[in-house]
């Protein structure tokens, strides 16, 4: 089977001055993942490499550069899911791990549970050989300044260069047909300590089923949880797609994967009156994406191997 890879860096009101940084970040993530897939490597290794690249990039709200909670600390969530077995590994409210996706993978591979949180998750990570850092090492200067502005004034997206709802994700299929999906986030600025959003919740921010497809979501977590967005999108892949938000007299010129992505985001908007986006691969490796925010950072590998990035 021909490998496939798609990534996102969050659906938000990305300002013009951040466009190139977001596209470059998605390009690096594609390069990291595709270097593995193109050599016959596993989809799991590929999405981990892609997510690590995004977590290490402070332009995105994941890993280093995540938003700070009300106490001025980073709390990260991440999840990875196997489409063949439906097993997932998830970690939440991590404060001392630079790459939360690595913890999620270790939980999937070496833990009897599918989710660990806070101190317990960090203890497990250390036992698995993942080094812990000091909480302050996770804080970027830009996010510290944004948090201070929110503390001094009312909370506003303008303090965060517009990326109030940034999250990162990846979906991949390798040459053996193995389908994997992953999502990682720092959550929302000034969230209450201990808040967990959609990203590490199975079926909400991430889902993969080899019989249908894999999805990674981004947006307002509390709304995404209401409609179990990732699972809803995968279920839509099981039936003929519906053309939504298009006048009836106009042809809906989009792939089935794109139509499903659009239908899922339409569901989010209709039922929750909120915003977000998602990326997906169907079980054949066809990519789809949709968002109802002004922009979404994303990238995919074209059939000819070229990297396509946009916002």
C-alpha cells in the first residue's frame, strides 16, 4: 500500500505575520514523518516523529510553547491510537515532559491502562526512561508575556498572536496498511489547573479505525467533546458522504474524504455553535480536512511525494 501522511498545527485565527512560521513548522513535521514512511517504516514511528517536531516548535500550542494555565504553568495532553486494535495511549496534565506524545506512546505500548494523568503519568514516564524537565523549561517567553497580559487585563486572544485554539496532530498509513492517529496540545490559556480538553480523550480529539479511517481534531475542546468529533468523523467515513454548506444548484467538487471532514465540522458548528477543524485519512489513505475558523495550519504528502502546506 502507498504510505500517506497528513498533519495539522491548529485551527485558529492565525495572523499574517505567523503564516510562514506555521507553514514551515508543518513542513518540518512532514519531513520528519515522511523520512520514516518513505523508507518503509511504521506509521506509529512516523506520527511520533511528526508530532515531536510540532511539539518542539513554539509557534504551536503543544509541548514547548504551550499556553499557561491560571497558575502560570504548562499542562500538556497527548494521545496516540492504533486503528487495527482500537487501543490508545493517552496522557494528560503533564508539566515536566518536553514531548508528551512520547509518554502517550509508552502508555499504549507498556501500560495496562489507556490513560494516565498528572504525577502518575510523569512517574510512569520516568520509569519508562523518558527524562523529566523542570516545569519552567516548558514555558516560552511569548507565552509568559501573554499570560501576564491576561492576568493584568481580561483574557483575550489578541495576547496570544491569535492562536487561542492551537493544537497539533498527525494521521498516517504505512506501506503495510497500518493506520495511526495522534493529537497533542497545551490546552487553553488561563485554564483552571487540572483541566483536560478533547485531545487525549478517545473519540473526541483523536480516533483511528482501520476499517474506516483516522482523525485528529483541533478547536474548542469542550465543544468537540460534546459531539465526540473524531469518532463522529470516522463513522461518517463508513457511509456515503453528504455535501454540506453548498448551494443545491452547485456541484460539490470535493473528494469523499474532504466531504466527510466538512460534514463533521458542520456538525460541530450546528450542534455546539463553536469552531474547530480536523484532518483525516480514510482507510485507503485519501486525505481530507475542514475547518470553520479563519485559518488552519496543515500539510500533507501528495501522491508524487511533494509536501503541500497551507493555512
